[in-house]
C-alpha cells in the first residue's frame, strides 16, 4: 500500500507531464472487518477537476481485470477516456504514455496505485500496469461501450521501449501477452490527431 492508505482527504492533482491526466486520493475507511471506499462520486469529483465531458454521451461501462503478481499489461490507448483504480488490497505499478499529437507526445508518468488512489486517463494516453502484489483487481470506468469494431482505433506502444525510460519491476521475468510484446516502438507510433480521439 502507499505510505498513507486510510482516511486520506479526497483530492485531485493534475499530472503535469501528461496534460489532462489527474491523480486522485481516495478516502478508504477501515475497521476490524476490513475497509470500504467510495471509489467514484461524480458530484464530489467534478469540483476537483474530473472532466464533466466524461459524461457527455451517457455511455458508461465498468471493466475489471484480475491479474497475478508479475503480470504486465499494456501499453494501450483505447478510443475512450478512463478512470482507473484498484478494487482490492492489491498494488500495481501504473505507467502511462501520451500518444497524442503535440508537445507532450511520448511523455511518461509512473506511480504505484493501491485502493487509495485513482487516475483519470484521457483518450489518446496509453495505459499499462505491472502487478506488485499477489493478485490485483484493476478497475476501468470508461465512457464508451466496448465493441470489436473499435479495435482499429486503438493505439499502442511497446512497454519495453528504452526511449520511454519506464522502470518496470523485474521486467525480465514479467508475464506479458504476445500482442503486448509486439507493439511498436515510440519512434514508429503515428501520433493520434485530435480528430481521431
């Protein structure tokens, strides 16, 4: 878990390296039974910077992936915005790369995420993580419905590209899908134009 886990104040901080990204502190309340958190609450989070445009089409879908220690997923930029968090006692090393056209193309941000942290990721920013705990349930609240015909709109970058400067945890022994191993290097990624997003 992060240095402070229980009873954080709900807060939002822009990520300066990647425009539009926001890191949220999430209050987690614990007792002898375990813990509880309000993972997302629109009315409270909008004043902290959560973009109201996230809700413009009223399309919301929540996805959860379960992964075991050492699994590395990413780096994928899907054609929707997402709010990611951890739904259990697990921890991940999260990594993001801006694949949008502009001055921040190729910029990277990394942080450890547990249940007391949430990240807003704008479309066009590739999301990836490596599991640091025995298992993790990783939650994605997205503002469009998944559909196979959207797959051609995804953008990818290779998690192991040295040009990114990402420091993974024991990347040599990470369990990675064949698809993720074969994503292009940053130098071969065509930046996403605003009309593609």
